[in-house]
C-alpha cells in the first residue's frame, strides 16, 4: 500500500452502500406484516427499517413489547433467509472500486447491522467476499447490534491480522454509520445512492454521489 494514501483501512456498510438489498428486505417485511394480519405500511415507511437494527425498529416504530418484537424478528428472519437474502444487486461502479482498492493494497472490511451470518452468505453469493479481510455484523441474539460495536469488531479484526487501521474510514449511507464511526474517532463518508436522507450526512467527512467520486476521495 502506498504510504501517501489518506486512509490505511476502509470499512463498508452493506445495505445501501455496497448492494441494493431493499427489494428483498421490503418483500420480507411485507410478508411479516401479512403474517401477523397487520396493514402493510407504504414502501416509503418500510425504507426506514433499512439501516438500524430491526429489533429496535420493531420496538420503537411499532411500539411492540420485548416478546412481540422478538417474535416479529423471528418471522422476518425466517422469510428473509428463505426468499429475500439474495434479492439484491451490487450498486453500479462498486465492483470496479473494490478492484482498485485491492490493487492499492488497502485492507477492507464490512461493518453491517445485518446479522453477520447473513452478511457472509450474501457477500459470498454476490462473489464479493474475496475483497474483504473482515466481515463484521450483528450477532444473532442482538447483543452486538449497535454500529459502534460492529465497527469495533471490524477494526479489531483488521488489527489482529496485522493491519494498523490507524487511519481508517467508514463508508455508509445512514446516520448510524456516521455515529458508529464517530464513536471510534474515525471519519465517515456518506454515499448518496443509498437509503438515507440528506440530513443524515450531517457530521460526515464527505458526501459522494458516485463510485468514481468515492474512489477519488479514498485514493487521493
């Protein structure tokens, strides 16, 4: 890796950053609402569920108690594992960006609020696993679910492999990415092609509108 590069490690969010996973997630959410006999919210409302831990959304957006929130998460995960997980596509330009970062020998990691086991399956299915030294996600029991905790695992994993990761950066699309990066004193870059709204980029080091612009920022 060139010593004059601005960053010595890049962490990527998954949903809305590397891949457009909204179709599969939205479909599984709709199936979950149907399962419980509830009215299905409009797509604009369901998009808000993509990013934060789903268990939190079920608690706070729906006002469910702990037992009901966990039951809803169980039903969602069952449908998503069966039908929704692979209903996703790599965003345009991302594959070329990952190739360029690999050629520059910058260690890469994924830091996603999606369960880690699901993230591994999806990245493998899309042939993206090869680019990442570490894949960090939420634990199945949600004891590790905040973005700060997930970023911590990703950074520790990189450092355990011998990478300094002293000038790391997190690329994401939601305010949770900005907050998770800030918890570790690293900058965040927000991609405009993701699922967040413009105000969620407040506090980010930069906002980019294309993979080419992101490449220029990371490899300046």
